[in-house]
C-alpha cells in the first residue's frame, strides 16, 4: 500500500495526499512546503505519514519539498494581510474595464509570487486584458477563477440560520448533493425562505439527518393507517421520527403517543395470537 501524508491548505479545505519520502516523521499541525500543479504551497499536516489503499490514489503523488521555515511562515502571514488590499485594487481594475464581475476573495501563495482572485458572475467573462493589467500592477502571476454561490459562501463565511458559523467555512470540505426530497422526508416546510441557506441554495444540513428520517419512517406505520395499540385500535395521525413514535387517535377520539417499542410489542402479541389461531384451525381440520 502507498505511503502518504495528508495536507490541507485552508481550514475547511480538501485534504490532499503527497509522497512523504524523506519526511516520514512529519507530525499533525506541522507546516510543509509541497509541490502542486500551481507551484509550491505551504500546507498544514492533518494526516501523518500512513499507508492507504491503492484505490485512494488517483494520480501520481507529488512530493514534499521541505519543511516550512520561520521565514516562510512570516512571509505567508505578511501576504495574508495584503490580500484585502489586493482585492480592493482588483475590484477597481474590474470597474475600469467595465466587466460584470463581483470580486469575492484574493489569495496569495506563501511567497507572494502567485495571486489568485475568486469572482462571481452570472455570465462568462473575457478577462484576458484584465489579467495583463493585474500582472503589471501586482508583479505576480495572476489567476482568476469563477466560482458559484456555494463556493462564495464558503470563502466569505458567515452565520447560518442556526446561529452558528457556516458549516462550509468551518469543517465541510465538499458540497454534497441536496434535494427537496430531503426536506419532504423530514416534514419541513417547503418554502424556499425556510430551507435555503445564505447562499440561496438548499441548506447543506438537510442531508445530515435525511437518511435517519427515511429509515425511521420506513419501520413506522404511515399517517392514516388503522393499527392496534396497547390502548385499543386507532388511526395514525402523526409520525414523530425524532422520538421514533407515532400519535394515534383512538376510536374514543382520544389521542395517545405510542413508541416504536410499544408498537413492536403489540405487533408481536397480535402475531402470536394469529399463529395460535392458525395452528388450532389446522388441528381441527
């Protein structure tokens, strides 16, 4: 099995694998200078050198160049402080060129030799002249990347409807598919205002408990079904997937809450009685 070291470049970014040859003693939290397709980058070790399955490696691993020095880390901090200024200057250039672009974030690499601008736009933009202008202004290699609304929220951060910092900007490394079906399974209101995040798309957290709700609802009777309960026969009027219980309206119009365990006990009792009756009939015949 191949040996890897897992490195992350941003707090909530994806973990990338590198060949740790020569740095097998790298520890979590340590900063390494690694070779990427965009040149050298400083990343923080999140997975110490360890073996992984062959199918987890999709391409030839790039290596570790060296450990980051105090000078490297000082440079990285210096250019982090310059990113806000770079973003403002870039937006001025965008306005000068009259381009329909909303600049979202600027990111320097650790030594300032490369500067990436992330922008949002509803249309495709020809920014070739802008890149040339920015290269002359910043004297660095310039990249412009168009991003979607979810990526914009991830880069900018903010607070979600729950009052906590956005999942995508703190720990969610990838955006998983989210569908309106997940809201229906959890009996949530289907109003876009209630189930959309700050990005305007469906809340990522709809996917967190969707599978649990589906499994619970699969084993509980559906609303409208007439069932036997410890209190007599009644009709299911509500399913509570969180408590794994149902609310039943009895023939007396009294409503009671029945847990899954109680319901299972009744079903087993009914099944036992049915088996005895079938056996008695067979014996009589």
